[in-house]
C-alpha cells in the first residue's frame, strides 16, 4: 500500500497524477491474495448484494453471531479478495459470522460514498440476519486501518448502528499532528497518510467532519463500547490511542491495547506474527464476552 510517487507534502501531488494508477496496485494486491492456497475452510462463504453494496458472508456455523467486517487500505486499496483468507481465519477462530463489505473506494468515490456503503451494509445485516442463518441482534463492527475509521465514523453518524466497535489501528485525525507520525513507522508513512486522507476527503471541510475525523468529535458520550488495538511501530499509534482515551473520558467502556514491536497491518498476518494470533484471540474473547453480556 503506497502513496503516489514524488514524496514530499501531499499538497504537491495531484490525486490524478498520471504516474500513479491505483488500479495497478489493486490488481497486484488481488492477484497476490488469490494465489494464497492455505485458506481455512468455512462452512458457508457467499457473495451477496446488500441493497446495492457487494458483501461476502463467512458463516462458520448455522446461527452464529454476526459481525460486520470493514477492510483497510487507505480507503483506496484492498477489497473482498485481499482480505478473504484472513476473514476465513477470523470467522473460524472467533466463531462469529462475518459480513465483509466491498465499499466504494477513493479517489474515484470519496467521502461520503465509502461510509454510506458501510452504513447500508450494517442496516442490511440487521434486517436480514435470520434469512442469512446468523444472529445480528448485537451489532458488532470490526475494521482495520481505514476500515476502522469507517466503523468509528458509522458510530459517530448513527450511535445506534452498532453495539461494539473493534478498531484496529484506526486513523482518527487528518492533521497528522502526533509524535508517532513524526517517528515514521515501518511500512506506512506520514506522507502516505496525508495522501490517503486527501483521497478520501479531498475537501478541507470534510476532513473536519467528525464522521471523517472521529478524534475531532466534540462529544463522544453514548458511543458503543470499543476495543482499540494499536501497533508500536505505526504512524497511526498515537491518534488511535488518543481516540480510545477520548472515548473513555466520555464514559464509554473501552479496552485499548498496544502490541509492542508490531507495525501497521500486522493483524492480518497470523501466519507471520505471533502477535497477530494473539490479537485475533483477544478480539474473539471480546466478542464472546459481549455475547454473554448481551
């Protein structure tokens, strides 16, 4: 996942830079994902239409509790196929059905299109859970990176949309004014994030909208409970943890965990990182606890 060539400040790089074609990297990501052969078998995997939004259902067993899954990729990259093997793993390890959302992506479809699609899919899951053979009476949203931003944005837009938000290294503040941004973590860079923010929300007023920038929300009281996971060597570390702190200060039930030694994107690679397997176990435990308490 890389920003366009050129380096420097995002303002110096046009979103339509002819040297940079997002579809090239999208095709490469998809090809790499489809080449993976060690997927875990899940009882039901189905591509569906959620009121016009493409989604993929992973159901490990009939009647399983369900969660919405929103992939990352800077609002620009990744899709159902790039996250397919991981969703199979997460559904199996957590025992939860997942409805993965193939939301429209920037820069072709900037805010509010991606968030609108996530909201549509969340509503559709609630309304159609019995027909799908799952239980979505307790609404869970899981997102990584840009997907975590969309889950948090959905909760800002509609505080009744979800009952639990699981946010993996969420971008929450377009200003990029944090110590971890200045540290330049491994992989994802501050320059990348500036470009991604402008791709998703090209208009400055949109980047001040709490649906886009949850950390800027003046009032976070009444938000659903949250599990926020961050990585030590990630430029998004501080804004994710700042958001968790803001939620806690507003009286929201929050668990925040920083995985030491980890970099951005680690969660989707349980085959590579022990910490990824631990994070999946932590998320599965949070989902199980919420199910018992519901």
